[in-house]
C-alpha cells in the first residue's frame, strides 16, 4: 500500500507539473505575440484573483476591466458638492510661462500692458518654437506683466471683459485634412499647448508622432474635480476632440473610464473611435500614467500624448465653432472652505477672487493649487495653473506635536496601522500640512511598492536617480512616471524623502541626455 500510495502521489505531482509547464508556455508564447496573458485571461487555470474578485458593475461594457489592488484612498473633509456655481467674482486671469515645461523662461511677448486682447489671441510664443502660440483664455485688457529672477516673465495678467469676445479661427476639416494641416492649426490657435508628451511630461514636440494618445476621464486624488460634472452638456465637443486627436497618431486613442462607483457621463461611455478601458481600485487608479502602464506601456524610443478631458472638449469646440474658449470647471474644496463646490471659471483664474469670502480662517490656511498630494502651495495673489483643475485649502501644519505618533489622539489620514483608520474606512479627516517629523535616513521599507500599482520598484529607482545612474534609471522604468505617480509614495514615506522632486531631477537628467 505504501508503494502504491507513493506511485499515485508521484503520478499526481507529475500531472500537476506538466499542466503548470503548459500554462507557463502559453504565457510565454502570448508575450512573444505582444499579448498580456493576465489581461487576456489566457492560461489553463483561472487565477485566485479571478476566482474571488468582485464582479464588474452592470454599466461596464465595451472594454476591458482592470482591477488594481495597490494604492490608498485618502478621504478628506470638504469634498465639493456636485452643483456647479459660476465664479462671478473672478475678474482677472493670468498666463504663467513656467506652467509649460520645455520652453524658454523668457518668451517673446506679443502684447504689452494696456493692450486689448480677445480670447484666443496670441500673448507670447517660445523663442525656440516660434510657431506655437500661447493664447489668452479670455478677452480683456493686459493690466500687468510680472517678472521674477533674472527678469523671467512669471505672469501675464488680464482683466477680463464682462462680455467675452473671441478671435475667430477657420479650422480645417478634421476628416479631410492631413495631420500636418491639423497640427499647424493647433499651434496657431494655442490648442497645441494643451497636449503633454511622455516620457518627461513636457509640452509635446510637433515633429514627433505619438505611438498612442491617452485620456483619463476621472481623478482619484483627494478633493478632486468630478469630470462627469465638468463635461455635462459637452458631449459633441468632446467627441469632436477625440476625432481630431485620432488623426494625429499612428496608434489609437485610449480612454480610461471609472468602474469604482456610479456610471460615468454619457460623453465618456458613448464615445466612439477610441479604445475604452475600465479601471477599478484605489488612488492612483485615476492617474493617466497608471492607466498607460496597464493598457499599452510606453516602449523604448517611443512617445505618447496625454490630455485632460476638458482640454479635449476645448479642441472639439475650436473645430466646431472656430473659437478658443478658455472657460472650465474647477473644484474648490478642503476643510478650510466654507462652501466646497464645483466652480465655472476660466483657465488661470485669480486664486484670491475664487476663494473670496469662502475661507473659515485665512490666517491658518494652506492654499494648494491642484490636489493635496501633487499640487503646489500658492498665495492668495497668485493664479490657477493651466494644468490644475482644483484648489485645495487645508489647515497649516506649523505646530509642534508633543510625542508625535506615540500619542495617536487626533485622527489623521495615514497608511500606518498605528492609527485605527482601517476601522473607519468612510471617515473624512480634517488634515493639515504637518509632516510629523523631519527628513531621515533613506531606508528600504517596502512601503512604496504597496502604494504604486505598477511593475516598478520606486525605492530602487529613487536611489538610482540620486546616484545619477542613467542606465539603471531607464531600466527601472523612469520613462513611465511623472510626479503625480509617486505622490502617494511620498505621502507614505517613513524617511520623509521628497520623491516628487527627486523624480523630476531624474526626468530632467534623462531629457538632457537625449
């Protein structure tokens, strides 16, 4: 009986080994043909994740569903309500050259103080790329040109007219014109400045053809703008923008849709001529970089473009009506905001006028352009960045905390189980900017890998950047990342390392090396 049992066990183990080898060979063969076996469900056996994962929401259709397990959602007090209110108090907007990576710090000005401009009229152009215009989002009078260090222009401030007038363009036919004609029109009209290029997350180079174009239709960061609200009633413009972009790539236009909660807006679900991919998981699931990684990763010596959904609609309107409309919806939220809401305003709107009378205590507030993870601190006299769709206002964290984490009394957002946050998953925290400690030795903790849902080792990458190892940086996947992708890693970092700044240094280093 013993010998018989051993023979049976041996036969079973041999059978399992043969099946396992066959399953691996299927995966290897699929990868040779450019197929991701995990995403295509190829193999002899279903994965444990497939067996126990939640079923897809009923509205998910017309595309693949990607479930991401890594990441962390930060719930903060002051989420903007769904109602859109007009920002009637906003009278000034500004264009800031430093918002655009890759251009000269002192652009060539087309206007001066006192000039009247129309929405869509050229304000300045880059000396290295004189055919790309940077245009005014509103009509009005140029009232101020601010300068910073070495006389670099920091702001071109425009006093907006109550009744907007637009510079009229004659757009080419999106269906019949060749891509070069469309590109020249986008550069002339100022819409080219809405396109970001990856790697490096810089202003797109018009001489390079993107392998693919990616658009994320949702933002998973704290206090984020709801694009379903922002694109309501703009379905035709959004679709037109997609049609135009589809003419400019040799590949495809990829649309990342939200499968976490309610059904997305019709502008996204009914879009045609695109490849739709549904994403479900925790932040940073809404980051376009994460979606690129799980859809069609950036290959060596290839580039892709990314755009904001509102900018896609702006391009669509430009081709429909021939006007550059700089209006947009932004979110204003945070624990220090009295009435968090979605606001209809203009690109580059005045921070002071957007927040006027809506802060609980201005003296102890930190105003952040963008979200609390990857945004930047701004003053009340500053203006909304061209790339930001939100303003977050939280308490300033300039107070000393006795014993720090040893006395976990005040609830706070944290990935550490030192605080019982996992017991109250829906609690909205009243956050501040206190870092709860100073920068420390850069030690290996494994925290970053749990925050970033990409096949990248961020800790090793950061050390390669700090060491200036170009080849290792490239091998570890730096070309797939930008600051927002590692922002959550920085939030969770025990060593308090400025990961976003380190990553930007690495990206600039890679770009300089060509």
